[in-house]
């Protein structure tokens, strides 16, 4: 079982590396899409957001982090993500560019599949 100290350090790592921001953004997006799809009232969506907070989501990573990383490993990673290069890598603009490239590739694959399906 992961110690409270290791959880604390893991949370710092996840925030420094932008994993926390990404998970929060993905969770909010998913709840929003589900809310629109099922026409869920705003007050009910607020309850869902509280129940499925990013912090509860993060807790599900603790067993993995506990097995994969020592406290020292995480402290080294925190140092990296606190450095100039680490800050650049975890910058939302950089991450958005990566996601944009991925979205373009997905579109190209979809177009290729559509072209192949249209061929006799």
C-alpha cells in the first residue's frame, strides 16, 4: 500500500508533469459530452463532477505509481519537470500541438479508409 508521503510526492509529480491538467481536462470534457448526450440538468452535472473529481481519478494511478517508481524516482522527475526543458515539455501549448498532430493523422486515416471503401 502506498504511503501518504509517496502519495503526496506523486501528486506533485502529476501536477508538474501536466498529467493532472490533462486528466482534469479529459474528465471535464467527458462529463460535458455525456451531459449533452443524455440531456442531464446542470445541477445533476455538478453532482457528477463532485463525485468523479480529478483527485479521485488520480488516486487510481497510485498503485501503478507505487509499483513503477520509488520516492527518489519521483523526486528526480519533479526536478526535471521543474527545469527549463521540463517546463517546455509540459507546457499546454506543446501538448496541444501533439494532440493536433494526432487529430490530423486520425483524419488522414479516416479519409484513406473512406477512399478504400469507395473503390470498386
